[in-house]
C-alpha cells in the first residue's frame, strides 16, 4: 500500500470532492483520480461509489477510513520521533502572538527553545488577537498566542497562564490621583482621560466584556486616544496625558524604575487567561516540537498562578 495514496484517500473520505482534495494537497484533479484508482487496484476493492453529483464510501471504504486515521497518525508520530532522535528538526516556525504576549512573555520561552533546536528558524509576528486568529485560519502561521476572552471553536485553544490587568497612572506627586490610594473608583475611571488599545485587541475586548458584566457601558469611557502599541501607551501615560489599563506583565520595568504607578478598580477585578491556539492542519515538526517544549513552561505557570 502506498502511503501517499492512503493520504489522498483519507482527505477525500472526509467529505471532500476530488477538486477540493486537489486544492488542499496541491495536486491536479486527474492525479487525485489516478491515485484513488491505484489504491483500489492494490487493495482489489472499490472504495467509493461515484455519481455525477457526489461520491460516497463503500463498505470497504468505510473500513479503510476507520483504520487510515490510526495508520497516518502512527506514521506521523514515527517520523517525528525519528527526527527528534536524530536532532534533525529544522525549517521555519512561524508564530503569531498578541503584542503583550509576544513582547513580554514569549521571548523567554523562544530563547530556551532556540538553544535546544538551533536549526529551526523562528519567525514571530505581532498582531492583535483577532488578527492572530485570522492568520491562523488563513494558514499564514503555525501557532498563535492570544489574550482574548473569546472562544475560537474552529481551533484548539488552551489557556496557559492567568494575567492581571491594572490601571496605570503617571508616578508624579502632582497627579490628580496621587492621593496615596492604590484604588480608583468607578466614577474616576469613567471621568478621567483614558488611553486605550485599538478595537480588536485582546486587552480592549477583556476590558469591555468585564465592564459589561458589571453593568457598566464601556462606550462611556472618556477615551482621548487609541494606540496600537503598548510601549506608546506607557509613554503617553508617563507624560501625563491620561490613565490606561494594560497587562501587569508589561510594566515590571516601569514599576521598578518608579516611572508609573499601578492601581486597581474598586469592586472590579480585571483578570484574563493567555491562551495558545493551533490547528492540526498547520502543525509541522518544528511547531509540534515547540508545543512539546512549551508544556514544561505551561505546567510551571499552572502551579505559579493557581
């Protein structure tokens, strides 16, 4: 049995037409037909019933489909184990990440991974969470990291750590919130000039959804400026333009240097989960090895944040 023929059969058997299968596997439609015919000849059985409108599996086809999934997965796992054993994993690893995760969380993990797999070329693309999901759907990236409360049912989505969002203010004595309190009231939150991330960012989505859960209208926030970059937001707040809400993970340096102050909102907890997302169709050996490597970090984060 030719395993390439089996793979073609498996894709067709998932309900795809010959033309759809040809597009997915980057083959011509006649090539798909020939490979199916050769597989049927090698097994001496008919696998599909063909009509002018549709194709369907024969009893033999249904039996082969039942075992094909196991066979192909076993072949894939064997190839992966051999590659790991021979330290031959190489190629591109394209990761899409939200600005917060990509800028403040992933660099440490990517550095560790690169030491273990020096032949993998890592490409990190930073976007907001919606754009990361869109790129994964379009198969422009192998893996994605998002910070949204949204659930994406078409992909595998696994949370790996909890993140806290905080109010940031300038660390200046003459600032109107420099009253010694580390808590801001809801009235102050809605009256003070606010600098926010753009629509579509995970941070913006989380803030709006949590406010709505507390029966507060996010449209009434006094937003004076929208920025697509966390560093720009921090600089704008530091200059005294207004306050903002960003990940606590993004302001460690500024807190240590006394450039910004951190506050919470009275009666409201701004917490979310960071998640990684992937699609089985986009996984490659480098991306699978990265996920395996990432599990150690994931387990550490679980014990740290729970």
